[in-house]
C-alpha cells in the first residue's frame, strides 16, 4: 500500500510540475540565435533605433490569405516585435475591398504600411534595411517644406487631373513633407525656409525675373528638382529655363526617347521607357523595382558644368531620341528608325542626373540637385505603375537629406554553396545511381543464397 501510494503521489507531482512548466513557458521565454553571424536576428543598429522610438508602431500588411505570404511577413515582423513589444502587425486582405485598395494605392500583394505618430511609410520590399530605414525616416519630427513653382502652367502639386501630382504629394504629406506653391512671378524670391524647390514642366516661357530668381536660389545653395519634358517652349533658347539649364550644366536634347527594349516588358508604345536596372548611386542603392517613364526627354551634360554629375536613369542600347512622328499602338505607318542626319543619337541615353557640389551655405556640407527628363511618372495617371511611387520618394529623400539607411552587414553563411567539378558530379552519380543499387542487389542475392544452404 505504501509503495502504491508513493507511486501515485510521485506521478501526481510529475503532472503538477509539467503543468507548472507549461504555464510558465507561456509567460516567459528564452530566445537564442545559433545561425551564422546571427543572421536570424536584427542588427545592433536596428535594435538601437527601436529603443529610440517612444511610441507604438502599427504595421499593416496588405497580403492575401492564400499563398503563404502572411506567414513570411509575420515571421519577419516578429523580430521587431520581440525588441519592441508595442510594434504590432495586422493584415488586410486586398481582395475583400479592391476599390478601397486601389484608392489607397496598394498594387502589390504583401505591401507594407508602417505608421508612427500620424506619419506613414509604404514598403514593397521586405528586408531589414528597408524596414529599419523606413522607421528611421518616421522617427524624424521636423517638417520639411517643398515649394512647387506655379504660374506658368506647371503640374499642380495638389491637383486631381491626370497630369497633376496630387496623389504623390499626398504620400509626401504622410512622410512629414509639406507642399506649398511658389508664385515666383509675384514673390520674386524663394523663401529662406524652403527645403526644396520643384520645377514641374512649365508649359510657357518663363519671365526673365522668374528664371533669374531660380538661378539665384541655386547659386545660394538651394536644393532643386527639375522635372523636364521633351519639346517644351520653356526649355528652348530664350524660354527662361535655358538660364537654369546653363547654371546647372544640363541640356535637354530634342525629341522623345524611344526604346525598342520595351517589348520585353509588354509595352506596345516605343515612347514608353521601362527601366529595371539602374546606375550606381545612393538613390538607386538596393532598388530592384521596374519604373515606367512615358515619353521622356534625354538629358546631356554640358562641358565645364559647375556640378559633379552622376547618371540616375539610363535607357537601353536599343533607344534613341526620336525627333519625328512616333506612331501609336494600332496606328498605321512606317516603322520608326534612328536618323543620324536629323540629330538623333543612339542609346544608351541619360534620362536623369544627380548633381552635387560643396554647398555655399554654411549650414550644409553638400548641395544637391536632380534633373529628370520626365514628370509623367509621378503624375496621377502613372504613379501606380511598378516602382514609380517608391522611386519618386527616394529622389525626394535624397534631396531633403533623408536618405540615411540602416546599415545591415552581410551575414550570410560562408559555406552555403557547394562547388563540385564535373568529374566529381559524375562520380557521385555513378555511386548513388549505379553503385549503391548494385550493392543492394548483390547483398540481397547473397542473403538469399545463404538461406537456401541452411
């Protein structure tokens, strides 16, 4: 009786201990990362950034229920949640309300939206560098002022027309950027508190006073974004912006860039240029999305330019600046060809430049200017194509000095790839496909022969 009672008490105590251990495991946990170089954990810079965020962060993932993408996103965000418990994740199925998703600008399954203190950032690429860098931008509280030139038929920053920039400017507002209009014809000078001036395709020639005010702003060290378009009167000699072009050392080439490489992207209009690979520059660092530029102009660098220039966008070798008529899709006509006699230059052609020099302002180290041969890619009509929105945000971040990226070291294991010669592969194939099955057959025959002899 005593032995049986002792066994029952021992079994009861084991069950109670197991229940207590299970209960405690739901309250406390121990994490360990045994991967090479802690590749499954956040970098020290990301952890330090999370410690500086003194408010909750809401992460919204627009991922469908099917396909397993939600599990991937959840496992990734869990790394940040462990370091910052008030960073939460919720999912929204884009198939439940497609109209609302289109209105919100959601175009990619799994797209992320990060919200912190009434500001938000959108991400289409899931990675620690992109995620942490977005949090870094959200943590900056200072409002930036971007002035859009108006009065000469430019694209309206708050307009809803197809050619206007209203949707893109709304995304800038979520990132702490305030857009204002700049009627230089009446003010005569760019205000001193302006962080960036945008010249978005004037439709008429600028008055000399307006052009001189822009040049003066650049000479004083101001940041500038110039969105040019082909064959506009403001860019011709005496059109006003020719003075700005000379001050920057940039020339807008005649004609419209056409690119025969567009067929690889399913484009029937040769004047729509798709770009999937980008020259080396801080704006393009790690950018893998395809961007679409409708009817862009080619840019060229003038000798003796006062700025150091780096190419941002470049068409393919099958492109040129077409100065004649470009037939549209379904329009009858001859196939267009490059005509050197008409001044058409074969590609690759530069569609954008990043300009830098030592800033004449004592409060800044570097002056930054970007000149792009297209403004349509940020318009309401084309903003949702590929990575247009994200690329535009990168350009503004760089011009505003918000281009700092969280440094994530390369933590891939050094022995992830096994390289074998053709002889070694042949030997392995003979061993496993011929030798091993033959050895098994011989062993089976030997066993059967021994049993028969018994």
